[in-house]
């Protein structure tokens, strides 16, 4: 069991490092989802199924989805502002 815990903790460490080193926010959603799944595996190995289910729902699905939706909203707002500024300068 100790070896399994060590593997799970190493997986969490590696995926966490990948998330931290991913510079672009739009590319960070997928590694963040994988990190959430790695945490879920760790919680299952540590015999915390209730925490694992919560982590699976929140960390594996909801947070990456919110990141992607936020990036989309920010890009849309920037496009709208750019289009508005271009429209104001036209005669």
C-alpha cells in the first residue's frame, strides 16, 4: 500500500508541476483537469472515497470548465472592445 501511495503522490506532484509550468491560460485547462483526476486517484488510494467523489466533480470537471468559460468571456469582451474602438475611428 505504501508503494501505491508513493506512486499517487508522485503523480500529483508531476501533474501539479505541469500545471504550474503551463504558461498560457487557455492551454492550462487540460492539465488542470488531469491534475484533478490525479488528486482523485490519491484520495481513493488514501481510502477517502467521499473526498475523491467531490474532487472528481469539482477539480476534474467544474474548475477546468470555469477556466475555459472565463477565457472565452474575456476574449469576447476584448474583441467587442476592439471592434467598438475600430468603429469609432471610422468616418
